[in-house]
């Protein structure tokens, strides 16, 4: 009765459906692949889903040498069993019940040398289910398995009846009559390119150690000596990666490891985003963003691609891009097998969408404007970035050149928003072009107007940064122009005139603020620590934040702005520098060397 109660409880909690399970054929030695076993407590419910029955109302449990390990049914009477012997070998009278891989299958066109790419093969146990889903049949009721030299390795269909076969010869070469059955793995793993120093997976996109082998196998990795190579390497990326010389799968336990450029990280991708590249001469996918033939149809359909006569069109064309693309016009899906193919401008490559950062369009037409150093988009990313902010293609192409009168990098021509890319790093914008930039992480502080007020050393914004910084603190452009001059009565650098908040840039390093202007300064705060409100408490020597950094630092430890600004004063009863009032956390900055009476909490650079 206790055992029956247990089974009933498991049935109530069992959440898998028939689509989640696979019933293997009765073959000698067949069993579930590692990681696809049904748990003992789930065996009754799983067995019932695939047509099994309980003999005498129980799952038959035993340590048999001639049955597969795990959950299975006996072919003769469909009785559900669970084998506890991990070394048990199926004598061909039993059918293992396994968790399905839940991967979609795709049928490639027959062709000379055509096969699944590395890691996209179905196993022999998975072949029948995968091939049947694509219209495959068992010729004379038999699954054809052989070590043929003229067929591809793995699962494939052949003949008018689409007979299901499995080739066991890893060196077999498709002579053109076999259609490989392959996995699609768009939502599994992605292999990053090797020749970049420091390349690694993004945060939260690493595979755990126990998921490394399956992920790496899916992108062509191999087990050296049959095992995952694990170590604490300083010169390789942390986590799961391949060594390109032999695609050996490794796992680095050193979270501080830095890729020296010789290793390829294996990363999670979630649902890969696909993008359609414009049809221009020479456009193609970056090598690391190319989509395999197996995934081409699924990927292209997500961006409007269509099948002509129900099939993927493949060829060895010299005038199309290599890889997956659609024909501009009718969007028919193609796959170019010529690695040296060059797009003549009539085809749109289908690529994995790169992690292009959000783009920012400098809105004002000002002579000399350009992106802040380090915030330029590359030529490969220019099209996607520029069109995201309203750019258009003139004559269906990004216009590239080496112009002296335009900003370097990606930009729009103001009159028609045409997308351009300049390769001249010394080009100077004549005021007719709008740079397309990566958003700057600008934290700007606006000083109160006062005699001699200016930014402290290393807190000045450059002239190129001034418009963005000024706008961030409420400044405006007088006459749509950044006012630049060598004024002796204003501070050096970026500032605003409080009368109308007009943004200015003073080029005189000896200029002295007579009190009528408000400097705009950078915040470069370090990690902050909040001291307790005790008598005499203050920051240690050289651990004080500057006025420019006080707001950002104090907010990071819970400070608030009373009346929307930092309170600045000269209080003898408060600690010097940056602090918050203990009662409401209002942020203050004390200009004199006061003594904390115990009501204030100093904000200090974390030591």
C-alpha cells in the first residue's frame, strides 16, 4: 500500500508529456543516452504515456544483467520495469523510455559531400524518431544501419520511399543520393571566434561545468581521450571553451582567466536574434555570425524569408554571399555553399544578430562634432546602428569614403539621413553631418555659480563631450550652436549661462569664473562606503570624495537629493566633504574642516 501511495503521488506531480519522451527500438544494447534517463519515481507515469502497463499494479524493479538501466517496457506484454543495474545490457527484448532531446530536425537536400555540421548529428537511438518527423519510413519494417563509404555519417533518408538509414562510418562521403537528417540548434550554444585577446562569454551566458560537454559537442567540440579537460588556466577564458587546433573541449575553473586569443569560448545564446543585412555589393555575415545550412530555413523565416516550391535553394554560386541569404525582392531562401562567393548586391545575407549597442544620434549640426573616443561604431555595425536612429540607404548601400570634411566613423547626412561611414580618423565635421555614436556613460554634475568656481583636475569634459554633458544637466543650445570662445571671465571647459542655460565651452585655461557661470564637471566616483553617525567620524586622509563625485557616490549608498540638489555649505558641526544627514539621507558637501556632532554619515572612498 505504501508503494502504491508513492506511485500515485509521483503521477500527480509528473509534468512531462508524450512529446517530451521517446521510446527506443528493441535493439541489442540500446539504452538512453547520458542525461536522458527517466527517474525511478517517474517511471510509472512515463511508461503509461508510451503505452506501458503495470504488471500486478507495480513497476517491476530489479538488478538484471540483460536489461537496459533505467525505465523500460518489456516488448512482449508492455510491462513497465526499472533496471537498477548500471551495467545492464539490453538483450533486444526491451524498449528504453527516455527524455527526448526536444530539438527540431531538418532534412538537407541530397548533394555531393553534404552532411550535418559538427554536433548537429542525431544519435542512432534518436534517428528513427527524428527521421519519421520529416517523412522518413522503415523500408520493409527495418531500420537500415551500415558502415557505408558512399553515404554520410549519421542519420539520413534515401530513395523515393525516404527509407531511414544510419551510417556508422565517420569517414563516409555522401555521393549525392542521401539526405542527411540534422538537428537545429539555434537556441543552444554559440562558439565565439578565437583570434581576439580577452574574448569570453557575456555575464550569465557561461555554461556550468556539467553542461559544458553537451554544449560544446553541439558546436563541433570533441573529447580528448574521451574526457572533458578541466584545469585552472590563467591564459584561457573562464568556463567552457574549445582549443581550435583539435576542437578539444576544456573547462577553466579560473574565473580570472584571460583568453590569450588561442581559444574559443562556448556560450549560451538563448533564442538567437536574426538580422537581415542590406543588399549591397560585398555584404556578407561576419564569420562568427554565419548560420549553418541546417538552421538557414528556420532563421530566414523569422525575418520574412520564403521557400520557393517548398524547399531551400542551394548552390555553389560565385556571385552570392556564402551561407544563408534571401534574394532581394521575393525573399526566397537560399544557401550559398561557395566559401569564396561575393555578393553582387542582389542578395540579403541572413546573419545572427550581433550584440550591437544602442545607438545615439548627435542631434545638432555643429562644426567639429564627432563621437566621444571609444564610442564609435565599426563599419560592420554602422548599418544596423544608423538605421535604428532613422538612417536610410541611398541607392541601397552604406556609402563609404575617406572624406576630410566629415566625422570619422558612422554618420548620417542631415539632408536625407543617408548612412555613411568614413575611414578618415582626421576628418573634421563641417556641420552638415550627424555622428551615430554609442551612448556615453556621462555622469555630469552642475556646480553652483560662484566666484572662481570651476571643475577640479581631471573632471573637465572635452569640447566633443560638452553638448551631451550639458544636455544631461538641463542645458540648451543657443541658436542650435555650442558657444565656444577664449573668454577670460569664464571658467575653462564646459559650462552654462544660468540666464538661459545656454551651453558654452571656454578654451582659455587661465579663465576665471567671475561668478556668473555654472561649470559642468565629470563624476568619476570610486566605490563608496557610508560611515556610521558617530561623534567625530570622518573619512580617512585621501579617502574623501570631491564635490563633483559626491552626488553619484552618495546615491550609491542610499543618499537622496533634498530639493533636487546637493546641499553645499560651510558647517563647523558637520564632517568635511561629502556626507548624508542621518535622518533623511539628504546629500551634503561641507567646504570646511568641521567636526561631526554625530548626526551625519560621511561618504568615503572605499578602502
